[in-house]
């Protein structure tokens, strides 16, 4: 029996087992019972702007909000939650996501477990729109997990105790008090990610090191454009308890990144360069590892495949997120026992979360033991 049929059979078995059956219903033939379950996928969505607790000062932009779209898929009385989050570099916005979602006809599907078939359909509608597709994928995983009564980490056979510590992200601020406040917020975490690629990379590192000795990782957000200076920074950071450097150079500078990887004392991780599974093999020629994000990979279905392929290629695997509610971050956390590093703090960076989900306990990713992606709607 293949995986799809196994999941489908298990789900239907659980659904029928959970439902009370009267004596009269017990004699109902199989065709009638199947007809009672012949629901359709009903998609609904609405824009939802995420408000950041602190301004994000990145190599290429500054922002205090992130546009988002919240998604629901209803099937036979159950609801699966998903979301799209669109930071500027993704090239998507609320209008494009809503246009894509409006173009979908999910009601043609009567079986939410046909994930491969549904993903083929999502790609056939438009070639890009990755965050929009991710919102549907996350909602489908939430829905199917709820039908089975299991969280996805269990369905994948993963051990939650193997989930890593998550990093917590900070960026430079010219106001010393604001910078100090950002650093103080990192106190509960055992790894801190520093956003770089500006003119203050060493300054923020030194400011952090005056107040904390926990390991750091660095995300240059494509901000280093000279390979020799990038190598100097990698060597400088290696002496300051840095674990790795994420996307040090523009994604177009592939050969320069390969040159840097050969000489750097720190692992070089692909972020903006890497989008979907087709990018993984090529990334292995210039990077030591990949950062998988659901908004780039079109969701959990492909993200799981990407993690397995990267492992087969001997690469490190990092699991990241955008600024998102606990919906998408908790969905990503289902994969966290598979990875070397996690950067799942997007929900902690916003002030208007709508969900209860992932918890960080003593710096460690803690996955809720709830069906589906593990979230509950709170607002």
C-alpha cells in the first residue's frame, strides 16, 4: 500500500471509529456510508497585516509591518488553517495572493489527502505565487492531520525531543536604548541571529558581545558584495562564536559564493538563492547547507522533500520562517526534528498573533501535541 492510500485509509478509519453508529446505520451498505463522507474542499481567506514589535533594519529595506493573508479550508465540518506572509523580497503582495486564491477551484477535490494531485493543480494555475500556495498547503496539512487525529511530526515518524534550539533575531538600531532593548529580549534564547549586510555589522556584534556570550549566527541578507570582504567578515565572526553565515552575498553571485565557501571557516547557508526543490542540487555547488522556509517552498509537502534531498547530498539543513503568526511557524515546527538549526521566531516578532501554537521552552522548539499543524485560534 502506498503512502497516500495508507494516510487516506487511516484517516477514514479514524473518522468512522470516532463517530457513533446506530444499529440501523450499522447495516448501511458501503456505498451509502461513502456518500455520507463525500464532502468538498471549501476555501476562504482574508488579508491580515502583521505588526512588528520592533522595526526590521535589513540590508535592502526597513519595515515595521509584513503583509499577510489568513486562509481556511473547510471539509466535512473540520477547518484547516493556513497563511501567506509576504516580505518584500518574495515579490508577492496581498493583491497577488488574493488574486491567486480567487482563481482556485478546490471544490473539485473531494479528498484532501491527494496532496500530490492538489499540488500539481496549484502549480498548473500559476508558476510562482509560492506564499499563496504555501497558505493552501499549510491549511491542507492542518485539515488532514485533524482528520487523522495526529500532528504531522508523528505522521512523519519524527521525535519531538530532537527539535533543536531556535535562534532569536535582532537587527541594528541607531538608538542605543532601542539596541539595548533588542539585545535584552534575547536573554531566554541559547542562539541569537544577527541581521547584517549594513555598515554596522561589527558594531552590532560587539554591542551584543558586551552583553551576552551565547552563540550567534549571521544573516547578511545578500548584503556583502565583495568576496574578499565577505571572507574577512567570516574569519572575524569565527573568532566570536559564530555558528554559520546565511546568504552572505547576492544570490546572483553564485561563483563568488562558491569561492567564499571553499575558504570560509564558517558554513555558508543558502537562503534567498534557494526557493524550491529544483534549487537544492545546484545549491550544493556553492553552499554548505540550505534554509528551508514554507513561504518559499510552497509549504510542508515540498519542504519535507527538500530536507530529505539535502541530507542525501550531505548538506546541513536549517528551518526558517518569515515574520508570521503561530499558524505558519508551528506548521514549520513539525519538521524541526529533521534539521540542524532552527530559526522559528517569526511569531515572537509580531504584536498581533491570532494563534496559540509553538512554544520556546528554555530556548528549545517545543511542538504542541495537537492534531494537524498544532494550532488553536485565539483571536
